[in-house]
C-alpha cells in the first residue's frame, strides 16, 4: 500500500485533475455519487426496519452503508464529503479558489439531484411498504430525528462524520487493489454510522424520502400512531436545521481538520 506521504501527494495531484473536469462531467459524476449513497441509505433503513434492538439496528446499518462509498471509490463518482480533500490542491497552489469553489458547487448540486432521484423512485416503487410498512416507519423516524439535533449539534455531528469519511477515502487511496480499497474504507464508514454522525449527502436522501413518505396517508397515520412529531419536518427545516449545518460541519471536518493536517505533515514546504 502507499504511505501517507504518497497518499497526500497523490490526492494533491488528483484534486487538480478533478477541479479541472468539464462542468458537465462533474455534474454527472456527482449525480452518480448521490445515487450510490442514496441506495446505501435505503439499504440501511431496510435492514434495520424490523430490528427491535436499537444497537443491533445500528450495527446492521453499519454493515450495509459502506457499500455506498465502495461504489463511489471504485467507479470514480463524485461525493461532496470526500471532495473536501480536493482542498489539498489549493493548499499546494495547484488549484485556485474559483476552480475549487466551482467544483464544490456542482458536486453538491449533482449529489442533491442523484439523491432525490432515488428518493422519488423508492417512494413510487412501493419499497417503503416492505415488512408491513416498517421501512416507511423507520424512514420517517430517521428523517425527523435528523432535523431535531439543533444547528450546533448538527455542525458537530457533521465534523465528526467527515473526519471519518475523509480518513476512509485516504485509506482507500492507499490500497492498490479493489479488495485493499474496500477494506480501507469499510471500518471508518461503519464507525460513523454506529455513532450516528451526520453526512450531508446521505441526508439528501433520508430527509426527502421522509417528506415523500408523509405524502402517503397510510404512512402518515402510522407515524402519528407511533407518536412521531411529523410537524417538525418540512422543506425549510431540512435545509436550515439539517443540510446547512451538516454541510458546514462536513467541510470543517474534511477541508480543515483532515486536509489541513495532511498538508502540514506531508505537503508543506519547510
């Protein structure tokens, strides 16, 4: 496997390449990234839908969710959370701010589009009705919880999440085979799911899927029967209480804490 020094140099060069992709390519790769993470999110909800023990449900979700990043890493798709590592190319002077911000913007937009496509397909397919509507119930429960942490809480959870996501991306980059890469990324991603940290791209699926599920009277009544505070969930609360603070936290965790340390240790000219 590559050393940490080699991984830092590799990602500094890779970031320059990514930031100079045509916008159409960035958007399409980001849509695919959003689709992959959304499918992993849907799988995580499905596997935990009938599990009564919360800790076991988390564990099962943690086993399934890494499939999303594995697909992203092995196919070269774009993900906003791991794209925070491209700032290494800015730190080393290989990319200017306008290129970096343009790249981040279109990755973010593409991720939203891809995630919403899967949320819409999952809802229209009836997949939420699996296990006597228990998948719908866990989806709604998850979405409501994600807008209920508060702004500061979601920033902190976002920082913690992207520390692990960016470390998993760097660990995958150190591997030279598909098996090496999957093994490298698996455990940090599993850890962030087990701990309940917040990932902005996953939330681009979780919360819209919840909003869509609540349009179904059967799912809505089921949520009310279980005492869920569905009034807390809206498009506005999604963007202001979840997506904005989580995205900010993800950027701090990835672009400052991990990328900043890697630059200081391995790329800074003495």
